C-alpha cells in the first residue's frame, strides 16, 4: 500500500513543504533546522508515499540496530497530512515495521509530537503504537503550559516579583544580541549543572538567521544593562521558551518575572493558543526539578506530558 523511501537531500523542498502543510509539524522538522547538526547523527528519516503522493514523514536517525525518532529533537514521531486517518495509519505502522525488519533494525524508540503542537487532531500514531506495535512507555517528562485564552492568575510571589521589577525600571525589548544572552546563559548552566547550552552561540545565530520569524530573543534591561532574557520558538499555535536565564542582579530584582508578564499578558502573542515553558525533568523524566517547575507553575503553567515509547521488531 505504502511506498517507503529514505530521505535524501534532493527531497529537501518536498519534505519542507510537506512539514509546513502537515497537521502536526513544526519548523523543528524543517531540514534547514534539523540538518544544522547532521554531523552528529546518522540520519535515517523516512518518507511514506500513498498512490504517488507524500502522506507522512518520520524524522529519524539510526544508532546500532535501533531507529530513533530523531535524537536531535525534543519530540518528533510521524508527521501526517490532514487526510491521514486511523485505518491508513495502522497500515503504515505495519508496513514500516516490516520495512525496518528487512534492514536489520531490532528496536524503535519513538517520541510523538505533544498534542499542543497539532494544528488539528493528530494522535492516530498513538493508537497505532498500542494496537499494532504493542509499544511501552519508557520515559515520561512533564512540561508546563498555559492556555493563553484561559490563563491562570500569577501566584502572589510572582506578582510581587513583577511589581519589584517595575519599581526597578525593568524594560522588555526584542533583541538580536545573542552574544550577551549566551554569556549569561552559559555561566548559569555551567556553574549550576556543569553543562553548556545544547546550541552553541554560532548555532543559535545560524538558526535565528534561517528562521527569523520563528526564533526570537526577548531581553530584560535596567538602564540599558542586560538583566536576563529568553529565546522563544514561535510555532503555529505555540510559543515555546527554549532558553531562559538571568544575571544575579536580574534574579534579585525580578527581571524574568517582568519578561514573562510581558510575553504572556501583553498582546504580542495574541494569535497563539499555548505558551509552553518546556520540561522541568531530568534523567528522562525520573527526576522532577522542583524549583524549576515551581517557577513555571507560578506563572500559571500546568502539565503537558512528553512521552517516549519503545517497541521491538
């Protein structure tokens, strides 16, 4: 029924146009985003054709005898067009499993796109995971999300911090000064967790240049001195905070509280449905970062799960 082809570079335009018009794709699946770190992964993305037309794509990479729905992405899974229905999706998974078995794969690890990123319902893959693949959940992480048309009021602590920031003259502006923000971010991550940002400074500059409408930096300033900021990824329905960080002075005077009050409560993202702070878990969801989620929940964020599934072929 399906013709399954590995992705090749000559299919870049077809792939990107499909993702743009899909019912659950985001710009993270655009090859101009995915391929910035192509040297780190053995790409094994798949394209599924039905009666000669592209019906679905799977961003993926190979490691040993395991196919991963791409390890370079927070989520992924099968990206579907608006015509995709339950019955054909079951068949697709059956045929994909057979296709991968003949190529010596033994396991699949799969990270579906969370429902908040769907432009129309697109959980046919979740039904297939149970019905066809008998998959098991191997990790569950939790994100904090705000419904922008049904917001929960900020906690008393967060409101006090917003007022403190305003009294200190904090101003919020969009910026292209990733260098200054990356210095704050890198110093905080290294001192607290002994790690660096997933993206290097050069990589975030590259991606922001490729996706100027989707990748934006907002900064909090006091007397034109940077107090902190956030890199946000703007999707069709969702604004997602990819990076958040503040200087020590910025933390003391509530710079991030003023920043998120602006991003959430002004009309800057009035056309979006969800504001997603991202995950507050470590070790594949085994450990909840209580201080991190406390802050996000103080802004009104509530739980949306990011799941990882596995099945054997």
